[in-house]
């Protein structure tokens, strides 16, 4: 990946994070740092990759937001990032999917 591609990916992540923050319940809007959001996004993308969602040839794929939120919480704890409540992370997953046009 070229430097330009990395820059575009970073810019898209910044836009995704801003979009998610706007959709969060008020008490969660400032709860997490940008670094934590970047970690959440990376972990969501890891989940998509490991689960095979991205490899599906079906037009409709069943995406379990609760399962993804639990995956983020488990990975964050395992990697020493922190303890996060899957019920709160649900809103991050929902926002990421909405930003990418997967949810309304």
C-alpha cells in the first residue's frame, strides 16, 4: 500500500469516527479516545475478516452486532487495551455499519 493509500485510509477512519461519535448516546460521546476508536475499527475489520463475512457471495449477510461488540471487548481485554462493556460497544459497531451503508 502506498503512502497515499494509507493517508486516504486514515482520513476515512477519521470520518468514520466522527460519524460514530455523532450517533452515540450523549453519555458515550466523549467516553473513548480517538486511539480507542481506531482500535475498535481495526478489531471490527478483523472480525469481518475472521468471520468470513467479507468472503460471502450472498447479497444479504446476517451480521450480529452483539457478537461483534463482544468480540471487540474480548480482544481488547486479551490485548491489554482495557475492559469495555459490549453493550456500549454495540453503538460503535452500529455506527460503523451505518457509516458504510450497511445499516440505515
